[in-house]
C-alpha cells in the first residue's frame, strides 16, 4: 500500500470574490501528525471540507492513496471531527456509540476499547447531556475512531475547553498517533501544533507559506541580544562577523541575527579580543510563534 495517504494539487476554492483556498498543494504520508496552522479565516476548515467531500473545489484536485482509491472508498478509512460533537443528549455514551457503529457498519466490539482509550468507560451509562465539554469532545474522538481509521481529521479540537480539558485532548492525540494513526489537526494555536505535531503546514489567506517539520521551522541559528557602553562600536563590530545575518537596534539592545552557528563562548572571545566589553549578553532561539509571524508577515 502506498505511503502517501492524500495529495492535494493546486486545490482552490472561491466564494464569490473571496479566495478561501489558493492553489494549495501538499502531501500527507502515513504515520505523521500534521498541523494545519493558520489564523481564523486562513482557509483551514474550507480545505478540510473539500477533502471530506462536503465542499466542491473551484479548481485543482486531490487524490487518495496515489489515485488507487476513490474518495468514497477512502472516506471509509477516515475518522473526522469537523463540527461540534453531535450526539443524542438523552442517550448514554454507550447507546450513542452503538448508533454510530450501526451507521458506520462496524462491530460493537470496539466500543469498550475506544471508551477506555478516551477515559470514559466508567461513564459509559451516563447520559450525553451530563458530560462536560471536554468529555463530549473525547466521546466525539471515540466515535471518530470506531472504524479504526488510517487518518483522523480534527478541526480545532480544543476550542472552548478549559486548561484541564485541553491537556487531556492533547495527551489523547499523542497516544492515538503512537498507535500508528495518521492525524491532520487544524488549529490556530501555535502551542498546540508545537506540542502534538511533527509536521506543519502554515496557511494565511488560503496560501501555503510553509510545509515541513515542526522542529525545522524553529531550527534557526538563533540570535544574540547584546549591549555595551559604546553601543555603536559594538554594532559595527558585529556587522563585520561572517555569521552576522542582520544587526539592528531593538528595545535599546543590539540584536544580532545569525546565518551560521556561533556559540556564546566564541562570540565572547571575539568581543574580548576586540576590547568590547558587553554589559548585556544573551543568546536566544525564536519560538514557533516568532517564526510563524516572520513567515506570514504581509508580503
């Protein structure tokens, strides 16, 4: 079986004059946790709607398993939570999942396993309306896993949850991924993507700005924040370094952005040799948030 689950080719969707998704191309491979990251209105939900066959693309195409499987057949191998969990409030968790099994034509035998996985087995006989928002979301994940999907699609899974609920959902996503399920998670929360995903696709205004490993987006050579009594001499010296990408004044400190590796020890020695004595000396690495803002700055 192909290692590629889904491939989008120049996929676009317009609503009147609004281009919600603009020529989006990407590939989802087995075993990864993908974060579809972007601010609200960046085209994440529209993209998910197209691949789940609920929104028709304006142009472009997508294919499942390198074209070996039709969308109709592929959707049987997918679990998705796109809207708020939709269960019958007066039925128990168990009754609701039995109904899901009938719809998805899968065995009741997996119900116990999935409820144990999401931590709700001991509440299986409680009515859905008595559940907290976090429990409702965990039940929705159990329902999405009933057919043992190869790909689990989650749209903003922690929206509206309290910190404890957020922590439980994130822990659950990591557990599901370790069991070998490929996950596509749409989120506007950088923190979420950094904590649970190993691959990220950054969208803004429907345009892809970045696609690659989460650790690569944050893997830069970092930067130094420095100061000295003679700030001008410090800045001029830093500009002469081969590792200097950019030197600028920021918050009354001299910021040195690097284009190559430079350790604290090495820079310290160079400054001493040049008889520049730093009054402030810190090396930092940009967070995913800083990288994200740099990537999506208005072009």
